[in-house]
C-alpha cells in the first residue's frame, strides 16, 4: 500500500474515532503512519483528504447495500415484496455502517463553511438518486419521474436513518414503512 492509501485509511479511522470537526492533521498522520508533509503532497489540504476518505466510505456503503439488497431479492417477487426486502437491507446497513451515518449527519452542520464538500455532495446526490431508483427496480421510468422518485427514496432513506441513529428500538421497520406509504397513498387518492 502507498502513502496515499495509508493516508485515506488513517483519515477514515480518525473520522470514525473523532468525527470531522475534531480530526486534526496530526491525528491522520499518526493513524496512517505517514508524515504530516505527505498530506499536503498527496491531497493539498487535510479537508481534501478527509473528503476523499468520506467519499470512499460512501461508495463502500453503496456497494454493500447493493450486495445486501441483491441477496434479498428473489425472482418473481412482486413490487411490494421487493420494496420490503430492499428496505430490510437498507435498515440493516444502518447498523453495519452506523459510524458513517453519524458522520454524514455531523457534516450537514458544516456545509456552509465547506463549499467544496457541498459542491461534491450536490454532484453525488444525483448519482445517489439514480442508484436508488435502480436498486428499487424502477430504472425504466421516464427521466423526470425517475429524478422525483429518486428524491423521494433519498428523503425516506435519510429520515429512516435518522430514526435508527436516534432510537433504533422504535425506528420504522421495512414493513411499517410500507404500511405507512400505503396509508398515505390511500389518504391522498
């Protein structure tokens, strides 16, 4: 492994141990076994390195989620069964990646002072929405509706994640989410 990868690994450990705002360049250098100067050489700034570590972890979560959801989907499932199976996988991922979710919610409070992070998150949001539409099996719908549906999936994802982080014993299950969406749909019809 090279210094660049060691730095990303060290930054990841530091993010998970201390959070974004409390992580220092020295923390990262110590955790990675690489000199402070290497941060500037490879990434320019500590923030750029932290962002690289964050993006890598978010990609890993997405890959893990797709794999977990794929294992829950069986041929011949109805859209309702598929929805519930995938949400079960999503909810399981909140436990497996709890520290990443805590970190993401921490970062929301820093977006005004981190314009580069905001810019990258805005760009990755479109990809995330497309990925969610694909994950839930809605990839064939027209682009405008796909964007809107992806935004809804993302809103649900963030809301359910918040519930699981704050009070996992009383957070919505996949079955409860489906029941609530059916009740809402019926009420709006």
